[in-house]
């Protein structure tokens, strides 16, 4: 796709990006950095070059692999000092590195053709490689419609469609924790919108700047998802929601507190979704295998569903026993469906001759 890809930055994020490229056998990469002390050194067998030596008129793609804190500064420097066209610069999170050997989980989407080599792709280029006839409405919006910045694992869209499609073109209220740049809230508004239905999308974020992302049918509440008093106020403000999505900070205490406080907010037959559960296995987020994580917490909910059959006092019926219809796990996601309140399940044998 690109004759040459230049990776700017060989700190923490740059090294991770270069390693991914090498592992995927992307052969046409060069590395540069503004730190003079790194010029002439090597990382994974690739020389770190001076910016002046790599930024030419033939530059096709520059991947800026630095902390988000320095992102704007580096983009400005590349444009002003090295005359790199803005269209040729991408932040590393806006690209994807693919290997021809690996098989990727993309839900129901599929590539139009097999890769012949390891490749670095922008979002636009990935879209061109995908078979568009396999897109659902959410995938179409993500790849082809105008929207604010969105960051999603590709296999999420199939799961969204499976659980959320019943609300399309119907009156619906959605609450999402984690606003980021606002693209996700726009996606829900677009996905559920019909000719005459009412949509209300609420977003929660700790960053006060997110308030500026409000628009028609989208309201943003500022506060922390691990603040129980704030979440109680959210319940008073929102009333009830058909869908609650936790895509916030992804720390274990945040996910657990948010579920405990906001599951009551979900309407009967509604859905509570907690995303990015892979953090349950990551130390950085308080995760650990079989630790005090949301994965383990949600497994206990499976016991609660079956509490009516328990023969021990250690497991007794509670509000979750009466209100959870089903629990469905995907890679990094758990969908918890609510049912009409019921104390017990019943069975009967009938033979009709």
C-alpha cells in the first residue's frame, strides 16, 4: 500500500509500534526521532535516522508514535519544519498494522482479498480492503460517514448489532460512560434515528471540556464514574435508560462501582454493557488473572441468576436474581440483559395427544 512508512518517535510508543511492524513483517519502514543522541543507533535492526534524511517530497505516510501529550506539538513541527503535508501524517492509533499470516477478528466483516505482505494501513485504506457488502449500519457509519473521532475494536460492531438492533427507529435512551472525542455518542444517535422516534443520548466524562461536544439529542454530564454520589445524581437526572454502556476508565473499581450504581437505571428488557474487559487481566488497571476484577465480579452474577436453586445459605436470591435475564460474553465485552422482575422460574410437563 505504501512504498515507505516513516515512524516518528522511538520512545515507549514508538518501540511498541516498530515491534508490531517487525512482527508482522512490514519491510518498508524507517525510524526517525528529534533526539540527536538516538541518531545512528538501532532498534530491532533498524537504524534511527535524522529527520532531514527521511522527510523528502516522496513521503507517503508518517506515523507519529508518541504520547498523546506531545501529539499536537510533533504534528506542528513536522508540518512547519519539515514541510510534511498534513494528509500524509497519522497518529499511530489512527493506523493499523496487519500481518498476512494472522487471522483477525472483525465480526461479520471480511477483507476483499488476502494480504500479500505485512502492511501499515490508515482507516481509509482499511475501508478500501474490506468488503462493503458485509457492513452493518454501525460499520458503515464508522468507516464512511462524517463523525468525530471514534476508537473501536472491529469485532464490537457485530455484537452491538446483535443486542441493540431491536431499538432501531424506536424511542430510546442511551447512557455511555466515556465520551472521548464524542464520536461514539454521534454513532448511537445516527444508528437509532428513525423518522419519528425520540432519541436521547447521555454521555458521562470527567473531562469538563467534553461538555462542548453536546449537540441536539446529546447531553453530556461531567463527573467521575467511581463517585457514587455523582452516579446517584445521574440516576435522578436520567430516570431510566434502555442501554447503559461502560466505556470509561476501565479500572476495576470504576467498572464495579458503575455497575452497582447504574444497573438499576436500566429499563426492563434493557441492556447493560461493560466494554474493554481485557483490562481485567492487566496490572495497570488493577487487573490480574482470578483477581478482584470485573470479569470475576460478573461471573458471580451467573451464580445469582441461579440462586433460586441453591441448597446452601452461601448463595441466596437478591436483586440481580430477580432482574437479570442473560449474561453474554464476547472478547472484552459482557452484555447483561434485564428482564421483567420475577422471583422464580417455573416448569411443567404437558403431553398433547
